[in-house]
């Protein structure tokens, strides 16, 4: 795992070079995690795609995983996360890359793409959170934020108890999902608070300008990631395509079908140069 600096704060990332590739240049893919998760959740996917010839980079945005946790909510807005993603590309000297984002990470990747289409070869948006998720998101996340801010001893005790469990004893996905619960409640609260700074993603008008090839992955029966949002995004984008996952965990527990779709999509995008419009100005 390596790090780079963003506004004086440390951001962690990992690289998975392509295995058994005869190509001099391996197409880069940057993977962006969901809210309160970490890059560790995506390491099995990264290894699978690296085995298929991609150079995969996973990252922990500020406030997540192994990156720093400043107590400034403005650093946790979608627009600031997008800046952190751009800073990673600059640090790695990547003039162009494909992006893969889940949930909040999908919104971050989409936001970056809207304003930097010339640097994004392809986009995979898994479970994007758009207008259809407003009610479900507010219903689910507001009580969590209030509990973290005012829960006091109960949350502190749970966090401390989880930190005593040796991580090497836990299955990979269990350990990755428990990362956020090990943090101090105030560290989780400030990240949730930060999401209220600015928009949660690009507007419909901004999304319609994205000509980057985009694969949208959605699933049903989840109020925080409604299937209608995934379908709406795929329909809005001139080069969007939708595939339906059986469950939110399909890409983690039975990934062969979706990983094959993602691999074929990325290789197709890299094989055909795209003519892009000028990027929108960053607000």
C-alpha cells in the first residue's frame, strides 16, 4: 500500500499490476469504494481484473480505510472526493484511466467524469445514488448520523470491542465491511456530515453531457440504491448500458458473470478511441 498527499492529508492506495500480460501498456482502472467502506473490499475484484490484463488501482478516500481522517466536513463532499480522485490520477501521471465506483464511489466517479471527460476512457457505475434514492437515503442515513453524534458510550464501546478482534482471524469480506465500525463514532459522523456539503452528484442535465462509455450495474429491492436510478442513468447517457445484478453481493460472492461483463466492456472501450466534448468547468 502506498500514499500521496492531498491538501496536506495522506491518502492511501494500492496497485495491482497485470499478470501474465505481454502488452507494454496495461490499461489503468481506478476503483472507488462506497460510503464508510474501504479499498480492501475491492481487492478480490482488483486481482481478478489484473489477471485479465488491467492495471488496477484501489484507493481509500479521506475519512476511509487507511487514509487520514481530518475533522473538516468540507473534505467529505462528493465534489471534494472527486478532487481527490483527480489528485490520484495526477500523482500516478495518468493522462487517462477507466473508473469503477460503487454507490458513493459511483457518484464520485460520475462527478469527476462530468468535468474531466478527456481523462476518462470508460466508467463503470455500480449502484449509483441519484434522485430516486433521496427519500430512502434520508430515512436510513439521518438516524445513523444522529446516533453517531449523540450515541455516546454505546457506539464507543462497540468500536473499541471490534478493534480488539484480530483482523487476520476474519474472512476478507467480513474484515473489509467492519472497517468503518472500528472507527471512533466522531470519525464516521463527520464523513456523513460532509455529504451534505454541496450536491450528492451531477444534475440530470450534466449527466446527459457525458459521452464516455458507461456500464451501469443495478439491482432491485434496495431503497438506498433503487434500480430506477441505475436505469435512469443508463438511459440518460448517450453511451450508457445497463446490466442487472442478482443481488448487491453478486460482485463480491459470485463475481464471475459480472466480472466478465466488466472486463469485456473495459477492453472494448480501450480498443476504440473516443471523441469527447470539452469538459464542463469545475464549480
